C-alpha cells in the first residue's frame, strides 16, 4: 500500500532531474507520473519544503544534464580569493583572469568562446592558475568531464600525424561541447604544437553561432606557453633597474610585446589562425618571480603539509634555487616549480 502511494525510490530519483532538466533527460522508460496522482501528492510535501536540499543531494551523487548543469559551480568569488591568496608576484594575471572569466560566465549570450593565452617563464604560475580556474568553475575541478587538458609533446608527439591529430581533436572537442556546453580546454606547452594542428579548432573559437549544429560560444580555451618570456623578463628587469615597483607594470607595457614575440616565433601556435586573426582575447603575462616570492611559495608548501616553520627555513629553501643574475638573487630561473620537492631536503 505504501509503495503504491509513494512509488519506488528509483522512480522519484529519476523524476527529479527529469522535471528540472527536461530538455536533456531521457524519461521515456520511466513511470508516467502525470498518471500517478497519488505518488505526486504523497511526495509533494517533501519536494515543496526541501527542494533545494533535494537538488543539492541529487547533484552530489548524479551528473545533471541540460540547461541546469550542476557540474558547474562558477565560483568567481572563490577564484578571486585563490588568486589573491595563493598566487604570488602576478598582479596582472590576478586582475585580468578574474575580469575575463567573470565577464564571460556572466554573459548569457557571448559572441565567441573565451580564448586566453598565458605567457612567461616556467614555474611562474601558468598551470597553477589554469587549475584554479578549473577548480572554481567546475565541481570536480580538473577531474570534471567538462575539463580537458592537453600537453602538446605528449598528446601530439609526431609531426607526421598532424592530419590524424586534427581530425581526432575536432571530433573530440565537438563531442565534448555537446556533452557539456561550458567546456574548458587547456593546452600546455602550446609553443610545441605542430604547424597546422591548432587551426583545426579555429572555427570553434571564432565568431560563429553554430559549427556542425553545435554552439561553442560558451566554451573556454586556455593556452600555456613560454613564448614571450624574454620580453616579459626584459621589461621587469628594466623596471627594477629604474627603481620602480613591479606593481607599476601594466598590461599596456607587456601585452603588445608578447603579441609581437608570438607572431614572430615559430611553431603551430604562433603561426596559427587563432593568433593571426586576433581570436585570442587576452595575452596574459606571468612575471619572473623574485626571491621574496619564492619564500612565499616555500611557506605555502610547508603550510599545506601542516608543518610549523620559521624564517630561517624559508630562507634556506629559497637560497637553494637558481637565480638570474646570480649575484642579485633577483629572478628565480625555475620560478616556484621545484619548491615542494626542495622542501623535503630541508626537513629534519
């Protein structure tokens, strides 16, 4: 009798998403609740009084579909906080990333996919920021089925197979965006992409409403590259030699220099239509890290392990890094890339 009134748990479990994400959920094999008034009446008190709690619980154990995609959290406040607290020495990246991502996800009808290009020396935070974006926009971060990470020399190693890679990449991105409209694609070591490869995704980043019946305008593409590092470092060094604070450096001081270095470089990314046709929305500089920034990275590494620390150990680890110029302890040649491993060496 009770089961007849309430229906099975499975029916209710499938009924909830079917009502909320009606366009994306398949319900043809489920019970027709419109013909079962007793079930709806019996559960109405629970649905009405605890709707948000039900949806929160449902989305924690089951992927959602359609317009109300709970794989997305779009926590811009969290992104801003993480950048402010965890990223050191990158005032430009902090400001531009938050504004770019915030404006993009808030726009219900963007003109094109968001394309960001991160530039700078290794270890300055490019991968770190890409991970922060994933962690704060998607419930499962980099593990989300909406996030896709490519390492150029690993995923696309052979120049002779460029045509194969192009076809595979197009098909994969098309399928990914069909499954998750706000997909994030990250390309690490973009300067090592083979000629012509990245042009395969140009239509997906361009100003088209649809490509092959799919709308890509809510997807995001991030390219990580060492190209432009020399120009960035030169500006920061000149700024330091002039006795100015590094926070005085502006995007106007660097973005056009990065763009010029990119367009005159070799490689599949630099020579792609994305760059030539101005489809990259922001070229974001990551400045070389100074000794004081490395010490902050050491502090964070120790803190993340719950280890008490003092100024001496911060200095010990930081001094063990290679700096350029060596006499000045000015710019860390490795950024903060090997800090977490070096911390182990100095622990008792």
